[in-house]
C-alpha cells in the first residue's frame, strides 16, 4: 500500500459506540490522521461520500433494513479492504434478539406509527452479506485493538489481537474468580479476550461483550452454571445479550429453551 490510503467509516444499525472508540484514541488519533486520509466519516467530519473507491472501509452495525442490505454490497464493491467493528457488525448485535420472533409484534408494541417502519425480520452480521477481510470484536471495541489493527493494515501484516478467553485476562490482572469464589454467572471461560476482564475486576460476571472465543466449550460452562444454581431460563438469557446471534452463543441458548 503506497501513499496515504483512503479510509471510510460507515454506520449501519448500531449505537455509534465503536466509531466513538476511534475518536477516543486521543493521543493516537493525530498519528492515525497523519497516516490515513479520512475520506468519509460522518461521526467526525462533514465531508460527503464522493462515490469513489476506498482503500479501507470500517463498518459498524448490523444489516437490519432493506436499504442496508443493498448499501453494504455497494461499499464492498468500492473498497479494497472491509473491516467490521464491534458486536453488531460481527454477529448482529443486541438487535438480533428479534431474530426468530415476530418483528411485526415488536414494531406494533414500540412505534406509534408502525406503517413508517421498513425493517427486515432479522438483524445479521456484515459477513452474512459480503466478504469481510477482518472482524474486530467488542461492545464496544478496544481502542488498543483498533490502533493495532490500523497499524497492521498499513504495514500489510496480520493484526495481533488475542484469541484466548477472558479468563486469561482475569488471571493476569489478579482478579478473584467470581464464579468459583461467589457462584456468580460468568461467560469469561467462553468469551473472546479484549476488555481486560473489566467486569470481573468489579466483582461482576463477564457478559460476553467480545463474543465467543475460538472453540468455546459452552456446554461445559452451562453445566457448571447449573451446578451453581442457574436454571434453564437464566442460562439462556446469559447467552442472549450483545452477541446473541454469534453461532456458539445462539446454539447454546437454544439448547436451554
């Protein structure tokens, strides 16, 4: 990659938290801006999409509307590299709780004028619709991982992001295991590292914000949760949050219907 690559940051159905992680880089953001031409980023600039080609496209959010289903195809066609940011873009996000339920019932219950709502029956990750070159997990993403991703992309190498479980981060931080010591439900053993074991550091169980790690043994964890007194409904709800549509979490939740 020669010269300053053109970067576009796109928002689909999401809360903007992952885009804000880029703006939250503070000291690093000037270096990022110096290395990359931020050609389109509505959260940070007034520059309009010029309809041209982008070397890198960051995409936040899930595909939840017919417009988004078409827009992501156009973005893929105009981008050399597509990178998804956060739980919504990588697994469908918390809005994927509607998958398999009655979307019409939800719309009728929430909106005063449901006739104005144009939505799909499912919320799905970007990779369900187009080829994705790299997925950066989290709800929101880690800004440390984001800087590493940008540096790696500019250098033409693979990003060095951890593949181990949150439990490893927990032990490295010296936290007492809340599940062993206090019997609290915790998804740490099956969740991708990245948050620095934030919740266990405050004596709370992991909520699975970074999604399932590689080869998660969710069945074994569920058995332990049951031993600690969790019933089927509680176990199902534990897997049905930020990454409810991630295959490993989705299938384990279904096993406790």
